[in-house]
C-alpha cells in the first residue's frame, strides 16, 4: 500500500532507502551507531519479524519513517493489536505534517488488519502531537534495561 500527498509519497521501506537518508531521518529520535552492513542485517531481521517500516519520500529522499508491528492476541477472542514504533522525521522536514501523514498511514494499515486498538509509547513532549491525531493517554508504560 502506498499513499501520496502534495509531493510526499509514503510506502514500505526497501533496502535501497538506507542510502537515501533513512538513518538520517531516524537520527531525529536518537543517535544511530550502525555500520552500513549492520543496518542491512537489521533491515533483513525486521522483514523476517514481520515489522512493517514505512518511509515518507520527497524527491527520492527519505524525509521520515515509522514502523508498525501487527500482533495477533490470544486474549480478546484472538483480536489483533497494532504497535506503532520509531516515528521520526528528518529535522530538515519537520513541521510540514510528515509525521502526521506517517501515523495516519499506519493507522490505515492497522484498520486493514482489523486491529481493535493501536498503541504506542512516546516521550512526554510529543503527547500533544499524538492527541491531535486522536490518541489518548492510557495506563502506564514500564521498562527494564537489560
């Protein structure tokens, strides 16, 4: 599934995107410490894991990215949950609606898989961004660093 709005194309990531600024866009979240080969290996592992990574493309350059994992549940009658991860927009393309387009695209993917809910974790400072899209605070996230 691909989506295009005002010169911004959103599509599934492919390996060639690693050389089109994908990691530069992802660095908007945190530093990336991978060699080119390690990045290719991670890309392949993610494909095997059925993690769908989408990119926003402007003039053949990656402006942003976001990923979704579709989880079939044993609970809720075998319902399906979408998990959104790693929404990032290259600093040079921020404040142009690219993040919103990416998230809305992922929500549509989740609708296609008949997800009964979509969840994500985010930093406190971006909660207003997600609330504008329709997300609301729910429960609490927990973490342990291993």
